[in-house]
């Protein structure tokens, strides 16, 4: 019944619905990501290619990071349901779209929806494939470090905007994965004044402090910690900086104010976990094209214009991965309407993305590689990558710049007795 | 253009979609609430009545308290959108349905969706009318008491199941309304062992303890508080018991175990805030009919079989309120498709519900009346209503059984110095 067809004869028209914000303030705004999707479309349609029979009809719809996407999806779908949905990125908006898409048997590929909750693919998120490493994947890096250095406790300090909640979800990923460790959390509202005393009081009985918040607040906390002599090796400080890796490390301690010198010394104790970005020659052309598009769109205000960010890369690769899986499914006699089959073929596979190899785990989530950066020259205040974590095989690789001493706690803490 | 039509000529076919759980374990399960909706339908269709021209075509659809309702709504609505939606009750499921209904200009009336977030009718919940008093309405009772007795601080202790989250949302209502007071919260997971020591430690620097949890845990806490002599008038204890008022007060302290005597003495310090239920003669017939239906449906396992609960009453009245508003709108020349107009006419009005007068505020939320119960005979361990709060005019009425001494804090607490 399911007769294999000749590769050359596979042709299909495909309706793709892309949910990205029109608002330019996001790293994944339409103006930034659309060129990457069109770049992938153009490459896939090259006449000699395996996928030239696929004709992608791509509709870009707005995502407001609240509810726009699901309402648009519902309104459009009475006439014709899409074959593929790309995005949304924002967690709450994505949840509604993915639920409905899963119910309708439509594959969703997103470079967002990174929160721990989306890992559950048995139920409402069955048709979600995550083409960027989730927060839980990032947390594996900490888990590996904690094992390696035999740390047991951490305080998670994060800023919560109660809207996109990137830092909340980042920390939740750590909480989710590292439940065997002794973790406490400390949330700071975006509107509230930062009370560094209160933060530092909470550090007392932990070994490690992991922070996720804006650069200015990180600096405030590090300066306060330095003043209290918490930066002399008795605590380990980390911050997580996932989405603008390239702009970090050039001296985030430096502000040209009177605290620069103290900040530089304080930051000698601060280590940064960030995405490991690999680049292959082919990527240069893509990167150039993306820069040109950004300039054309007048995106001068962005933090990350100098490098292609993970969202741009991810949504490009989403098109490739879908084409590979659909092609394979159709070769086996399935149609584009079989979202379950196509989704399954996107999972548990490795393919060549625009920047390098992309490895998807059995649960349809991309394995992540992360770098650990430390200040290696305190005089100059410069950073280097000292270790890498490779998600596909779970290895933690120490680089020449790595110093064991730097990661050794000077003084072990005896937890305070509980207040009676 | 909008020509008024004669009252007698108003006829219309109306599609009503009702979302209630098939699962019998809820107070608002279909088997319990359906008879009330059908009772209302039958009364409305009485030939002599003002609304006899309305022909309600009522479809009962399942609500699983997760996502079923919105998926059903979407799937059904490509053919024909409903004119009115009743339910869902559960907060998360209701949110998705109300958002979509508001987007489609369809009125939603629910005896649930009681969380504070739904008060915001400017945006995504614009078409929601709440026919039962929300948690914020309940919180007005505490606010009035705190003003009256000049209390300033409270600890909110609640059980959180992370699913329906009734007690979480109950406490959130208090938090939302009473932000000017000094409130702390203490959550207990349903799975966790109850650590009464830890709860009582947190009471230290507050005057009032407000609890929302199962009767057994309330008893555990009260027994522990009694043992520590926290029940001698130096703290005020409250619990909130919204949905099975009638089953409370008959001696929830009594278990036939060796702790009964202690529990009875401890409960002398426990006051209960509960819904004030009024009953008019007409209600008796309704109540009898509901009981018959419950028995027919074999609902023997329910906690609240003896009285018609707020959900049953609310969904009955929802039909009346909609009929009144629609009739008025049509008299003014609007059609059933004008959800905004019909919704507006359900708000800021008072009408005769099945149990008594129902008052809707300008924001489309029902004003609530609540009772305060206290143990008035410690020897017998019996309770009485000692005060009532009337939401429509915000008055707090003391009854003869009320004792000022009972509500006077014996000893004012000096807050502990913050740990340095």
C-alpha cells in the first residue's frame, strides 16, 4: 500500500506559518529572522538539490509574545490548516500554539519555547521540535561542573519581569535538572530596587551563586560581594548569558566610572556560561547576507547585530530539518499531513546546519554545547573560554586556559543552624 | 437604523456551548450542574414569559480542567460559532476559552474563573461575566475586618496542588486586594508532609493567620498552635471555606480520636469565612429538583449533596442574566451576534436569581456576601455566624453572637529584628 516513490518525483506545495514579532526590540524579531528563513527557502529550492520539489509558501504572521499567535492560527485555520508552524519563541504564547498544533497534527519547530515544561512531549506538546538548546540543556553544563568540582549547593539569583520571564525560565531549567543538589532561589523584580545586602545575606550557606539578570545589576552585586570579601575564592560566582554571547566578555565590568578597578577585580571571580558557537566556512556567506538584511531593515539598535544569534540560525536550520524529515517521510509513502510521522523523523538525528552540525535528541530537543568563560588576565581584565560542555555526549572539556585553583573553593562553609 | 421592535415579537434561536467536566469528582461536574441549566431553560421557555421567544439549543461539552475546552471550541467553531458560552470553571482552561471567545465577540458567563487575573476586562477577558463572587470579592471581607479591628499583618498559609490551585488563587485574591497590609505567604505542597513547626515559626511576627487547605491539615495546624499556646488570643486564626459551607461547622474539629478535646479548644480560636447563602421560598423547589437529579445520576459520593452549591446556582442564574441582557439588547435593535453589547448589559445590574437577588458590579463580576463564623459555645464546640459582609455596599454587619473580646488581640507583637 505504501509504495516507495522515486526521489526525483517528490514534489509538494507546503503552507508554512511563521510567528515572529513585528516589534524590532526582540533578538527574534521578524526583521532579523525572516532573511534567514528566506535564505533557507532559496537554498532548498536550488534545482540540483534533493528538496527542489518542495514549494514553500511562507506566511509571516505577528507574534506579540502574549496571545496574538494562537488567535491568528485559529482564525486562519478554518480555511486551510498550515503544514508547518515556525515559532513562536515566547513561552506563554508558544504554549497555546503548540497545544493546538499538536491537537491538529501539525509539526511546530521553534528556536524558542525553551522552558522546562515543553520537554514533556507525551501530551500537549507532542508536535514540538526545539531547534535551539533549551534551558534544561544549558543546565547540564552546571550539573557537569557541580559533579566535576563536587559542589553541592547554590543560590540562584534572577531578575523576573513577569512577562517574557527569560531569567525565570533559565533558572527553572537548573532547578528542574539539578533537584538532587541543595538549591535556593532569590527573585528580583525588574521594578524593585536591587537590595544587594539582602542578596548577599542569602549567599551565606551556599557555595555557588548563579545569576541571570542585566549587566548593570550583575556589576552591582559583584561590587557589593567584593566589598564584603566574598570574592576571595570562598564562593563561586556564575552568570548565564545565553543570547548575546559575543557582546559579553569585552569588559562588562568596565563603565568608565570610579568603580572600574574594583569591578575588574570582582569579576576575576565571575564566570560566565554561554552558548558555544561553532562556525564553518559556509557560515560566512550566510552571516554576511544576514548583516546586509539587518542594515537594509535599519536595525541599528540591536545588541547583537555583529553576530548571527541563535534564533536566526535556529529558524534557518528549522527549514532544513523539516525538509529532510518530510522528504524521508514521503519517500516512505507518507503525506505532508502526517505531522506525527514527520515530527518523529526530525527527532533523534544529526544534520548539517548553517553553522555546523546540529544534533537532535530522542525527545526532539537540540543538544546544546556551552562554553565556560573566566577572567584569565586580571591585570587586563580579559576573558577566555576555559572549558566547554558538549551536550551530545555529555562531556566536560577543560581547555589550556583552565585553572583548577580558580575553581577550588577556599573555605568550606558550615551551614548555619536553622532559626529555632 | 436601529428600530425598536415589539417585545412580544422577539424570537431567536441560540446556540449555547457549556463546558463542564464529565468527571463526577468536581462540585461543578456536568451531572451536578446540567439539571440547573435545563431548569433555567425550561423556566425561560414558559409561554407566558418575556423570554419564551428564545430557543436555546444547549450543547454540553467536556472540560477536563486542562485544555479540552478550548480545543473543542476551536474545532466546533469553523462550522458555527456559539452565541453564548457557559464555563469553564477551572482557571487555566477558562483563560484560553475566554481569550478566544473575547476575540470572537462571544459572551462567556462562568460561575468559575474566580482568580484575580480575570478582573482585567480591558483586554483579553473583555467578554467574561462572572456569576459567582471571585476570590478578590471574598478578600473584601478580610479587608473590611482588618480595617475594623486595625490589624496590620497576616500570614497566608495554603495548600497548592499545582493543578486546579483553588487555595493558591484564593490567597492570591487576598494578596491582590490587600497589598497595603503586611502580608507573607507560606505554601504547602499537597504531596509534602505538613511541617507544623515550620508553619508556626512563620507566624511569629504577624497578627493574623489565614489558612486555605483541607480540613485534616487545618486540624493539625490548630492542634500544634494550641500546644504552643498560640491560641490564647495572641493570634487570630481564620480559614477560608468557600465551596462546601454547609458541611463545615458541624464540628470539623471532631474525629473521634484522642485529640478531639484539644481540637475543640483550639478551634475556639479559629474563625471561618464562608459564602453567605440566602434562600427564598422559590429556591426550595429548585433545590428539591436538583437533589432528585443528583440522586438519579447516582452522585452519592459528593461532599455537598445536601445543598445546592454556588456553581449549580450560578450556572442557573447565568441563563437568566443572559436572557435579560439579550432581550434588552434586541429590544434596542441589536442582534445576538453583538457580544460586546450583550455583555455590557449583563454588567452593573441587579436581578432576581434562583436563590435571591444577584448584584453584578460595573466590571461584570458578581458582588459577594460572606459570613464570618466563630465558635460561640466552647463547651459544646458549636459555631454560629457572628458577622456578615455585604459586597454590594461594602458593609460589615455584626450579629448578636459577635464578641468584641474574641477578636481583640491579647498581646501586640514586636516584629523580630531582621537577621543581619
